[in-house]
C-alpha cells in the first residue's frame, strides 16, 4: 500500500503531480517550468477552497518553495479568497535560501550519483542509492523506472522562503539517506522547522517506497490537530 492510498483511508485527499523537467525531450525544461506547473495545480486547488499541505521531496523542495509564494491561506484571505497553502513539509528535500540555486548549494559540483551528459542528468543507480532499504527485486524495478532530468533546473534560483513568511513548515529527515547526505537535511531542518517540527525516519531517500505506513503517520503527525480537511500534494 502506498502513502496516497493510506492517506485517503485516513481522510486526506492527495495528488502527486509530475514535474515537466522529468524525462523531458529535449532536456530543456527549467526550474521556472516546474514551478509554473505546480503553481497552476495549487492555484486550482486553492480556488476550489481547499486547505493544502504541500509535501516536497528532494528537488521538489526547490520547486515548492517558489510555487507557494502568494498562495498561503492567510494571504488569500486578505483578498477575500478561501483556501490556500497552510503548510509545507520538506521530506528529505532541498530547502534553499532565497537567491540560491541547487548547484550553488552543492558547491558548484553535482553529487557523485548524478551523471551529467550534456543537458541530461541521469541517476547512477548502480548502488541503488535512492532505495537501498528495499528488497532486491524492488530495487531493480525502481531502477528501471527512473528518468533523466534537465541540467538547467540545477541553475534555477530560489525566490521565496516559505518558512520566512506566513506558511508553517516541517522537515522529515531520512537518517539512512545515501542520495542526499543527512548532514544537509539536518541543516535544512534547523533552518525551516526547528526541533519541534522536525521528524525522523530510519529510511533511505525514498521512504514512501520502503515504509509507506510510517511516512503517512509522520505526515499526519506533522499536520497536527485542526487540519483534518487539508489536501496533501506530494511532489
């Protein structure tokens, strides 16, 4: 059972949008393309008067930070609009400072498992770096499922910091993550969430594959009381 199904059973509707840059041919999509795509979805959900919790995973944290700008429930209420983003939960995700790009945050070098070929960035899945805690047959399955992304997304700048505005944030650290060093996650969590809104899972970079029930439980805990009607959007 996967987290969306589990969350649905718990009373939370959810959507899992795909970024245009993933698998794009030619690989020319940028961070702006991904942000615009997500922003359209969030705007439509907010206009339907939904309270939205955005769950951002990995690179999705960069997209989400920009996409939620101006869409908080508080901001929309000031102009007489119902619905909006009530929380952002970063799940082993990059939570970058305003004005920073992903490549700059990485010190100008791609991570060892990122294979760059022209404008393509592929995953080196030889060590099952994103899901080493899955059974071997499932590791093979997910390795075959991976797609390239566009090199251009790594140069896109973050223009908004939700945690510095009116949107509460939480962070979920994956303690056995071999794709995104936990030391990065610790720093992001301290900045965006603080100890009271930081959660931990003994998982790889893809806990929604290896421990979906625990992921759903952490998300529900992070949302907390009083947000039972929130709609989750995982990216």
